[in-house]
């Protein structure tokens, strides 16, 4: 029996949704190179593309946008739960997971789940700051409404474009851990809310969606390019992983890093302060040189999380919002995979190799 730890190299699904080519550094979303889609599409268009296989017509898009906008509001019971979470100091991803579960109380369809993600995250965030949640604005698109709900200000078009680009860039990515989780849950015949709640749990981990916060913390800790080498060497020598580097599939640069780096550069240029952007670039090149020195042949490259941190910071988001914002983008991909799994379903049920003892005899409690 060959045990495939981490299921590396195992092909467990056939999909029309996305293709990750780790050797060429290419990501295709339903036929579109990621750069093409990320730059032009609204998040509503990308979501429709994944769910229907093609871009929406103008009429389909209008109806879809209106439909999503109409489903954004949360019931009072969910807000009350988020208030408890905020008072209790609950982690933002835990709060998202808890509140996402309540979608089953009133709806549970794909549109409601996507529509309510930003409302949940922003309501929790404002409650955590001691402010009241804002009512969603149906006149704004998905990305613009999210920024509005966080800040209370209608965002300018460049920030909206930055958020659309981010959400599109992370919407889907082959059989990553959270998407696989959603497919496993769906394969048992379970429901969409359960699949999404399970996927949120998988995304939370620092080896998956939890990396951008620590990646930005690392850049802040370094603070000045002249300290990058010393600090990064120390981390590698202590056996720490450099957050934002390395990937199971990409052995060349993650194409999403370039898309996000370009979007971040535009925002920082406009804001007139390039110092953090330049520092991040310097940290990246030092990290890549040191990873090659300490882990020769491992081909560790910059991944999506490194520039996620920079772009979301440029959009004015605080670190605890990074992973929940990733979830707001990835949820459309999770749902698309759940729908695809349900259409062609066979229960996902791998095997394990037993490595424990055999032949034991029962010991009564009094003799243990
Ligand atoms: C993404 C990740 C989980 C992939 O894991 P994986 O495919 O199991 O890769 P491995 O852990 O087998 O890594 C291979 C080798 O490179 C090392 N390595 C991998 N990523 C590293 C990193 N970011 N920093 C330092 N060393 C790293 C491993 O320690 C291992 O070294 P070894 O063979 O001497 O033990 C891993 O690269 C990582 O933890 N990266 C940091 C977290 C991150 O940015 N996650 C977001 C992913 S989009």
C-alpha cells in the first residue's frame, strides 16, 4: 500500500472550473487566464461565470446583481450572535464560521450565501470596534458594498477596482484544501451551507488562507530593507516558515502574485507613498535568495498571500480582516465546486493504512 501523505499528486476530481499549472505558473478560470479576468470582471460576473460556465449577458447580470443585493441583510438573531462574538473576543474567522451557519435559518441557497458574506464580516468588524453594523447599500456592487460596510464611506472607483481584482484573483484555485473540504461534504449528500461552513474552517489555517496577516507582520517586523537578511536568516535557521512563500503546486512564481502586486502598486502610487511597497519588494527578493540557499532545489517561490497582504493593506483593511476577505472571494468557487460535485457525485472516501497495535485484550477500569 502506497501512502500518499498530503494527497500530493493525487487527482481526485475532474473540473471545468479552474486549472492550476504549477510548472508554467499559469492559472485558468473557466477558460480565462487569471490576469485577464481579474482586471476586467466585476465579482458578480466572475461568480456567474463559475456557476454557469460563461459570462452573463447584460440582462442576466442586471438580474443577478439585483438578486444578490436583495439578499444581503442579516436577521436580527445573526447580528445578536455576532455581537456576542465581538464582546467575547472571538477570532474573525470563527465569527464568520458561526454566523455563516445561521444562513440555514432563513435561506441556504447559493445566492444568499455569497450575498451575506460581506455583511457578516463587516458587521462583526464594526461591532468589534464598538460601532453599530451598517445596512447594506443595494445601489452598490458586491465589492463596493463590502468596502462601504466596513468604513461607512462610498469607496472611490480605484479602491473598488482593487477589491474586485482581489476577489476575482482568489475566487478559485483547483482542489485546494478548503475547496476539497467543500467537495467532500457535498459528496455525502449534505447541503450547501454545511459545505461552506466546513470550507471556512479549512481556510482559517495558517498553511492555507491564514498566511497574509503573518506575511505583513513579517514585513513590518523587518521595517527596513537593510534588516531583511538578518531577520529572515534567523527565522529560517529557527525552522520557521516564511509566510507568503512556497506552494504545493506552484514550483514557479504564483501568477496571482503578479496580478495582486500590480494592483497594489497602483494603489500605493496613487496614495503617493511607495515606501511599504518598496520594502515588500526588497523583503521578497531577499527571502527568495535565502530560501534557495537554505532549501536548494525546493523551488520555493512567492505565493498569493504575500501580495494579498500588501493589496488589502493598501485598500485600508486591517490584518484580522485578511482571511475573512479571502473567504468572501473564495466562497463563489466553493459553491461552484459543490454544484459540480453534486452533478457528478460519487462519495469521496479514501482509505487509510492502519499503523496501530492489534490483538489487545480488555483491561478493566480497576486494573488500569
Ligand atoms: C504552502 C505550504 C503549506 C506548502 O507545503 P508543502 O507542499 O507540504 O511543502 P513542504 O512543507 O513539503 O516544503 C518542502 C520543503 O520546503 C520548506 N518550506 C516550504 N515552505 C517554506 C517556507 N515558506 N519557508 C521556509 N521553508 C519552507 C519545508 O520546510 C520543506 O523543507 P524540508 O524538505 O527541508 O523539510 C508551505 O510552503 C508553507 O507552509 N508556506 C508558508 C505558508 C503560506 O504562505 N501559505 C499560503 C499558501 S498559498
